[in-house]
C-alpha cells in the first residue's frame, strides 16, 4: 500500500526528476518507519501500512504541499539553462565566423554590426534577468518564500527568450559575411544547430515551468 501511495504521489507532482525522487524517497522512508512502528505495537503489516498512509494524508492534500518546492527547483533550473545558452552563443557565433574566415571583419558590415549590437545588449539583459530569477528561486526563497507566480513568469520568460533570439539569430545569418548561401554550412543549417537546438531545450524547460507552477 505504501508503494501504491508513493506512485500516486509521483503522478501528482511536477518538477525536476532528481528533486522529486529525493522527496518521494523521503516520504516513503517516513511511511515505512511509521508502518514499522505500528507493527511493533501489534498491528499486522497490511493494517500498519494502511494506518501509516492514513496518518500521512490523502495525495490531493499532500501533493500541493510538496509542489512549491518542485516548482522553485524547476524555475531555478530553467533560469540557469537560459544563462548557459546565452553565454555560450556569442562564442559559438565567433567560432563559426572564424572558421569561415570572417572573424576579424564580421562587424565591418553595418547591418550585421547593428544586429550584433542588439544581440549583445538583449543577451546581457536576458542573462541578468535569468540570474535574478535563479537567485530568487534559490537562496531568495528564505526571504521571498516559494512563489509559484515567479516560476510561471520564468516559464513565459523562457518562451520570450526563444522567440527573440530565434529572430535575431535568423537576422545574424542573413547579414553575416560568412553566409554565402542560406542552405550552406554557414547558413540556416548551422544556425539551426547552434541556436535552434539550445533554444528548443529552453522552450521545453519553459513548458515544464508552467506545468510545475
């Protein structure tokens, strides 16, 4: 009965697997300890597990008590992922231009330089915002509490990052001096690989934030 209860609790919770696994393991250990105590007092194993589960509380009441911690963990993970993706992107673009032989003169093109400046400033702002969210959903919990609205905002912010940088990445590709052909190695296929795949991961993380919140 304890295993069945823990399985139901698992289905009711949304959040990072590792964090949820630790929470479920802790809950299961508590139930097992309670059942063993009831066994020592004279109950059979089945009755002891039933009593332990009844004392713990129904899943629909217990799950909402666990969910805020999972939501904050999901928001923190998403924010850190955004920081990593947006920090690595400039290096990836520079390497691409360097391999194509345009690393030194890339910003000579006015249109490319303008888009590149927008990317830099927007990226810096997005990284700063993501860091603030990571802090608020981490160490900041002791001061701000577990706020699901913050996690929900992190989810929508992840979608916004995907949309904005997908457009900016496309513009960088169009104006890049290394783009001899949009379907070439330095065209859209490389953009999809260097930018599209990481942003897809950010989008998935954003969806998980909304589910966890």
